[in-house]
């Protein structure tokens, strides 16, 4: 029988853990779940979880030993994700003021239970967890443009990431190679640039229909994950220009590109057709996206002259607000005057950035994604068969042992909306490849985003992630068995 887990042996490490070994709870033969009426959905998820691990029927009844309690005001702003988990000899109680908090409590409880059906006695460690996140935004990005991943694969990835309390999934939907989201009124974007051979090295076809996108957004929302769609511009637009040559400077056709070069394509800042196109895309995307953010890219626009970049961004950034959304952009956009609600996302490896520091001083929130720490497409070590190494090798300790509030001068704790770990897919062809690059490093970034800074340390994370290995195996999730970790069998 597996050793009894300690109450704090979960990822991310909770904010406050008070173990009480006198309060260990033995799951009885007749398990039942009680819930406040508005917590019905989470209660059913708990029933499913308990059925799966015990292999026994689980009933719903008043006075059940598992209790799911929605109490207090749901309107507590940044604390909407807070929850409590109390385990004593008689009962296990999940408590929160929102269903999101209860969902997160359930993720914690899941890690304290066996992953698979267990016939022997199951004991939960006694004590109390009071938990809440350090940052509101804990994200990861998946690049669908270089290689497409199908809706079922993205859904399975969402299931994997919510276990670590990741709450935003940024989808990089367009790039030089492919355009992966159907946009009403511009059918050639996906007919041509979502077609066969549009992935790097000629892989593909693939794109999300508007219906598939809506379905994904809904699936994510039911797991408290906000989809952040990205349309990258004014650079990284070759696929759009292949589909609509009117978007090039001279209107002449350009050829498709399936190599991994960057920086050669640009929308044309002094052409009205550019803004008709961009506004159509932003309006349609805003209409399809219930979440608050639209990501407008803005990176590596090496063939957009700086003044054109400024003109373009000054017209395009406010369009997000016009359609009710808050714009996020890669931090190059911080070189221009930003609308008040724009959020720069820092992605480079330099130790300082004037534009981002100025934006923070002006009150902008920042998302931290330094490539040398948080890019999941960097190789772990020089043996890693997938990935790139332009930002260096990023082992598991390197991805864990840094702090976003120390990364850039002038960008401290108060300026941070949160952290995100992007995963670019030039070298990735399957969801197993995605999982291999993401895990265990995404668990590290998730803990950085969630756990109070002073509570976390590498030896503790290293032990907990080693213990998580068999869960990934049981879930059929590929992960990198990094030699930095002692993996449990
Ligand atoms: C980026 O990696 N070009 C944002």
C-alpha cells in the first residue's frame, strides 16, 4: 500500500498547511457526499473522483462524511480562488466562497488520494489547508500555428494543466506558417492557410472552426480555465498574406512558408485595408471569446519600421477595448504609448527592459515569461531530442528556482498580473511531444504562480514532483524523467 501522503505533499504547495496526525481520515466502506445546493457540480465531480479511486458506489446524502460547502460571498475579487480543505477523523470538508475555489480544493484533494483504483484502505492525512494564489494569472501557451493540435488533444492538455491550478490557456493561433482559427468573412485564412502542408516541415492540415473554438472555450471555462486567443501582428503574418495578397504592400501574392525563420513578414501600417482586416478579426474574435483578454502578438516585427510599428499599434491596441477586451501583447509593444489597460508580456532573456519598466511605472500589469526560465520549448539538457536552445538549456531546477518579482528592474510584485509558460511547437508533432516538454516544468511554473514566495524551495518541489511521476504515468501523460529528480515508481 502506498505510504500515507503528508497534507502538504501537493503541487502547487498550498499557502498554509497545518497537519494534524490525530485527524487522519479513513475512507469508510459507505462513502457519501453532502453539498450545498449551489455546489452541485463540484459535488458530482467529487463523487466521480471517489468512485474512481475506491471502486465503490458513492452516495449523495445529508450528513455525508465528505462535505462540499459553498459559503460566504462569491464577490471577493482576487480571493475568488481561495479555498479551505479540512480533514479530521469524521469528515473531509471542502469550503470556498466560489465554485472556482471548490474546484481548486478538489484538485488538492485529488493529489492526496491515490491516482488509481485502490482496493485497500485509503487514509487521508488530517489537518487543515487554507489556500489562495499569489498571482491571479497563471498561464501556459500552446502554439497551434507551427503544428496544429486537434480539439481533443487540447482538451486533454487542459485536463493535465488544471491539476496544477493553471487558470489561463493562451492559444497562439496564427503565424507565418498557418492560420488556425476560422474568421467569419475571411474564409481563405483557414481554407488556404489552415490547409494541407501548412505546418512546419509541411505537416498539417489543421484549424479550429468557429464552433470548435467555442466548444473549447466552454470546455476550458467548465474547468475554470480562461482561453486567451492570440492573433500575432504586425509581424508573423505570412499565412494571412498567402490567403489574402491584398494585405501585402504591393498586393502581389506571396508563397507559403513552412520553415522556422521569423521576422520577414509584416502587415502594412499605411494601408487602410490592413485596418479593415484587423478590425474584422478583432471584432469576430472578441465576439467568440467570453474571457477578458485578446492577445495581439507584437513580437519580432523586424520588417516593420519602428514608426510603422508605432502607428500600427496605436490604431490596433484600442480596437480590443472597442470590442470590450483587454489587450495583451509581447513586450515589444511597450516601446509605444499603451492604452491604460494593455498588458505587456515579457518574453526575452535580457536582465532589464526599459519599455516594460516604464509600463509598470505607468500602472500597467505585466505577465512574466522569460524564455530562459519559462519557455517550455527550450531543451532540458543537451540530450533532449525535441525543442530549441536559443535561450539556453532549461532544466527543471532552472525553471523552478527564480522569482518573477526579481526578474526585471522596475517590475516588482505589485506590477505582476502573473506568470506564463509558453510552448512553441516548431519541433513538436504530437500531444505526447507537448506533454514531454511541459512536464515537469509546467508544474514548476504553476507553483511559482500560486505559492507564496517565502514558502517554496527547490528541495521541497523536487521531492513532490518526484512523487507525482507515477500519477502522470497512470494518467497516460508523457513526461521528461529528468535526472535532476528522484522519481517514485
Ligand atoms: C516570442 O517568443 N517570439 C514571443
